[in-house]
C-alpha cells in the first residue's frame, strides 16, 4: 500500500509540472497552446500550426466563474499549455510539381515521397496535395506515406487521399500491434523518431478498408496474434518478431512512433484497416478539429494514444467501429518490458457517437495510465456502449490513476455511463493485479442509459476510489452493479428523478 501511495504522489506531482499560467477553454479549433517561442531562426514557422502566445496570457482559473474553476480545469489547462506544437518552416512543396496526379487512379506513392524528400532536403516545409483549380477537387491514390522531421502534409478542402488496400505495397516497419512491439505492415501514414510533423487541412484521408480487404482479416488474425504474444512471452528480440504476410495483422492508419511535437488538424480520417490514429511512445501530440469516421469496421478505434506524454484531443468528432478514444500503454509481458505509461492527456470539446466507449482506458494499459482529463464532451448514440470505460485484468497489471471526466452531456448512451471491468480479455487468470483508483465523474447530465455505473473489481484486488458528483441520469433502463470497491462516493447524484446516496 505504501508503494502505491508513493507512486501516486509522484504521478500527481508530475501532472502539475510545466508552465504556471493556465489557459481557458477557447471557442473554435485553435484552443490548444503553443510551445515556447524558439530561437530567431524559427520566425518563419507556419502560424497554422502554432497560434500566438497572446491567446493564452492572463487566463488563470480564478478568472473563470462557475464550473470552469474546478481544480481539474487548472490541471488540464496546464497540460494544454505545456503541450508543444510542431515547428515547421513556412514554405510549400506542391506534389503536382513532382509528378502527382489527382485523378484517383494514378499511383502517387513515388511522387509524394519525392515531394517529402525535397522538402526534407531544404530543412522541412509543407507538402501540399492541391485541388484542381478548375474544379476545386482532386483524389490522390497512393501507397504508404512516410513523414520526416519538420514536414507538414497538407490536404486542403476538396482533396481526398485514397490509400491502396494491397498489402504487398506496405513495407514492414517497427510498430506495436495491440500493445506488442514487432515488425508489421506500415501504417498508411507513418513516422519513426521524427520531430515536428503534421497532417493538416480540411480534406479527407480514406484508407478504403472494407470487408473485401483489410476488415476480412478479423476472422484470420488469431493465429498470428498468438505467435506475436508467444514472441513477447519468450523475450524474442523485437527485430526477430517479423509479422506481415500470412499473419493477417492489419496496420493502423496514422502512426507517429517515438515522435515529438505532432499535430493532426482539421482532416477527416475514415475506413482504417485497424485503429485510426495511433500516436505511440510519443510526446506533445495535438489532435485538433479532426473527424474520424463514421466507420463500422472491426477494431477501428478512433484515436488511441499509447505510452504518450502530453496529448491534447480538442474539438473532434468521432464515430468508430470500436472505442472512440482509447488510452493505452502496452500489453502484458511486452508492456512490462517497455514500461512506459500514458500520462497528462486532455480530451475536450469532443463528440463521441457510435463505439464501444466514449473515453476508454485499456485494455492494453500494462505500462500504466495517469492524469486523464476529459471535459466538455458530448456522448450521444444508442450504439455507444459506455461513456467512460476502463478495462483491464490480472494479466495486464499496471495502473489507472487520476482519471477525471467532467461536464459531459449525454442525451443517450447504449450502455452504462461508467464501466470498470476487471474481467476483460483473459480475465482473472494472471498474477499481475491492476491498480485502478481516483476515478472521477463530475457534472454529467445523462438522458438515457442502461445504468449509471457497472463497477466490478476482484475479491483479492479491489477497485480503489470512485466519485460521482453532480451527476444526473434521467432514465435508467437497467440496474447498477457495484462489487469489490474500497470507496464509492456519490455527491448530488440523481437517478430517475430521485437522489441517490449509496452505491
């Protein structure tokens, strides 16, 4: 117990590091904070990826009346301000100048790669896939795209990027598949150990996955995943975990791996082979004003930051075939080997529709997850299976601490508002008992849901502290469940028109 408390004190301390000033919840997409001003030779940075610091001056929590003065707001504001944005030179490299053709048929893989290479040789810049000036539209067919440092891929309104569904054009790259490191098919857009990268614009990136290609692999992936798990359990070096052909593990769509200062802004992402947005082992990640879906394919999560530090998801709209947002940190043996948590994440001004969970943590959370702040959210779909979903088991281990989901409007949820599930996946079949504590739902207004909470720990490993405060559920169609929880507190909770004081 003393070790858990010491660790928690350390984590809580880390959540409030960074700049002392706080930022407000600004209207519009441009509410994330800029990084430091930088040296003089960065004066040509693109303002589209870096709003002026004046937006964030003099905005302390004391200036914000009502619920905006919550302590959780102050902690979230500090994370938003501390999250640095990419620094990318303000010069354009137009892909059509390098042979790209936006007819939806021509293979532009080489032309786009050549444009990125030219920009990189010049120290970086914006790689533009332009619309046809006569029609205002264009469609660029391509294989995988690999971003380099200080590169912004810009897809303006009217432009679509259509990715090949032929697995043979995707090289094997260093990646994680369901929380286990390996070499597998490249994501549609991939970056490895890059700094200052972005995908921007009002266009569409469409991976074109369907039941006739990538999604058909769902029924074939079990054997391949069993091999991958055996590699991890046997401590096979990652360089020897060669997946790809014959293993049927589809790639993610967008994956910055071990990157710093990442921005995904404005674009619509759809029809991913697997998880849509998967920043991994990265820091300072901003996902702003994007749309994910609607997508109905298997395991097509919306946004899954994994083992990342400082992530801001702001003004997004997500409707996915699995979890809308799922915070992850590695899986089982391999998660313990890498042992990097996800910490300091803010999800704000975001709408979640279809999916298994609105804001989910897990199930790949072995490295631990702490300091999650979700605020001013909209959950609304009969197909949304939970509002805040935490899933783990005694094979995962790890910890989930200090999760705060507040000011939520949920006209309808197809399942419970809160699920804490220790039986997910392998269930209670291991010896690595998870720690789940300091889970807070504040200022929720729910129209209809099956239950306010479904929280079940283990007899030998209880859920720690859970708080519901200023929580209203107008129409509960099922029954609340509460088992093996140390401290479950209800403050100003109303269900079906009546106050509720005990779980």
